[in-house]
């Protein structure tokens, strides 16, 4: 696994890092949506924003949470519909080795 991309903020701005970590805990805590759905939503956003490593990491986490390849593909279809074909290129780079 790659190093946490937020690690530099341990020294640069620990208050900001704490806020980001708290927000992440809030977003991914147990609630009305199952964890795999939350991870698929995050994956779709990362694909739409061109974040290859995020898509890869979130796809792995979603699969560990029970998501199937088909569910990942459908989440990416929605992201492509809303955000365009660049989403597909990002997803292809991210999922090349995984699938």
C-alpha cells in the first residue's frame, strides 16, 4: 500500500489534518448507507476528478466491503454520465491492474 497522501500535514498543519480525519470518520461511519455504497460514491467522485490512486484504493476497499466488479462498473457509469468521458479514462488507469 502506498503512503498516506496526507502524511506531510502531520508536521505542516496538524489541526487541518485532524479536521480532515474527523470528517472522514463522519463520512464513513455506520449509518443509513452500507459502507460499500459510501466507498462506491467516493470512488465515483475520485474518478470524476481524475484521481487515479484514489479510484484504485477505493475500489479495493469497496471490494473488501463486499462490492462486486459489476457494482464498481455501475458506479463508474453514473460518474461518466454526470462528469464525462474523462471519468472512464481515469477509471481505466486505476483499475488496469486490479481487474
